[in-house]
């Protein structure tokens, strides 16, 4: 009986490997990328790209385990959800109010340790931010948020 159950489980695991996730990125305008609209030091840009872009842009680097179902399905869902909440690749399409709100969420989520997610950090060692790196990102996102808010106030006066 155990042998039949193990064979059935093995068969299911083999069969589900034929149901692949879509790794293609939709076409997008590279001029809409976040860093086309916000200037950062190379250090800050690399920190944000290495800790945020896999789930929050169309520049996803898929790890080896993205080939193995059902983990790949979980990963695809995670990326889809991340892009739905914030997509750095389509930043230029955001209206001012939405962009300002997203910047505010960025520094709050990083500051509170909510981002990057613990599940992401398990397999992405470059996403293990030191306190100094976390602080650098938070300060930079806050500065961009403050700049946007003050520019908007100046334009409205």
C-alpha cells in the first residue's frame, strides 16, 4: 500500500513538471523605469535593484528553482502580486499622487522590515540588508518622497 502511495505521489510530481510558469516579460517602455525618473547613486540603485526588482519589475531574474513545480507556481504568484502592488518598470505611467504614495510605502515597508519579504531573503543572500543598507534605502526613498511633495506644493502655489 505504501509503495502505491509513493508511486502515485512520484507520478503527480513528474506530471506537474509539464505545467510551466510564464517567465516572459510584457513589452514595456524602458523610459518608464523608476530610475529614469529618480536619480540615485550607483550604490542605492544596486541595492534597490537587487532587493526589489525581482518581484516589483519586469526585470525578474528567475532562480533555478523556478523550474520546479509546485514551487514555481508559488513564485509566479508571488511575482504577479508584487508587480500588482508596485511595478518599478511602469513607474513613469503612475500619476503623481500614486507615485508619491508608492514612495511613501517603499520607505515605510523597508523601514519596518516588511520588505524584502523573509521568504525572498531565504534564497537571495544579496537581499539580506544590513542595518546601514536598510537605512540608506529608507533615507533615499524618503528624500525622493519629500522632493516630490515639495515640487508639487511649489507647482500648486
